C-alpha cells in the first residue's frame, strides 16, 4: 500500500461526492424551475380571470362568453356568472352586443320530451347574496340576426342593464363552437 492508493480512493470519493452533489443540485433546480413555472402560470391565470370580470355596485359579472359561429349562423348564445354581493335582489333587464341588434334574455324548459327556449320578458332576477349562472341548457342571452362572426379567442363588446344597479360593460370571450356541449 502506498500513499498513492489512498489518494486514488480520495479522488474517487471526491468524484462521487461531486456527482451526487451535482445530481442533487440539478434535481432541485428542476423542481425549482417547475415550481416557478407553476407559480407564474397560476399568477397569469388569476390575473387573466380577474381581468375578465366587471362590476357595478354589489354585482360582479364573471366570464361572459359565447361560441364561435359559422358565417351562415343567424343566432348565438351568451353566458356568464352574475354574483350579487349585496343585501337586495336586482334584475338583469336587458343586454346589448356589437354582434347583434336584437338581444333577448332566455331560459329553457321541457315541452313534452323536448327542450325549448323562451324569453324571460321580465328579465332575470339576481337574488341577494347569490350567484346566478347563465350557462348552456339553462338561462342565457340570445343574440339574433348576428351580423358579425368573431373567431375563437376574439372578444366582442356588450352591456348589461340592471333595474337597480344600472348599466355595466362586459367583454364576451369567444370560445370554440362546441364549448359547454356534451
Ligand atoms: Cu335562446
């Protein structure tokens, strides 16, 4: 045995140590990068969803959306959540949109074994401290004689008028033609 054998062993363990340390660092770095990416993604998501809401008084309108339509389509539907944080009920009485000059508030009901839609002529009530969802197969906004066919990813402008709170601007986000259908 000589001192050179010992030193070879030292060298080997140093290499091993370095390799393990590097792997450890790399694994942590990957984890860190992944976590940072997740954080950024969720911050972006939060920022985006916060950006896509409007409010007036005690009412918050979340995620107004519609579907991409074909050039030959004559009607389209609009959906959203309306949150009432206040102690009094309000009523959504009318909607306007840049894609249509004739807009109604609709609901769905069964007629025999068929679903049909009908106009909510008195508007849609938003009870105190409640959220009303306008969603497929339920309450919705109906755009007639649509004159513009925005594509998926586009937005179009609209307004909602409430009996008490007044009028608020919304942007309808255009989703794929089959969004919300199953
Ligand atoms: Cu309808």
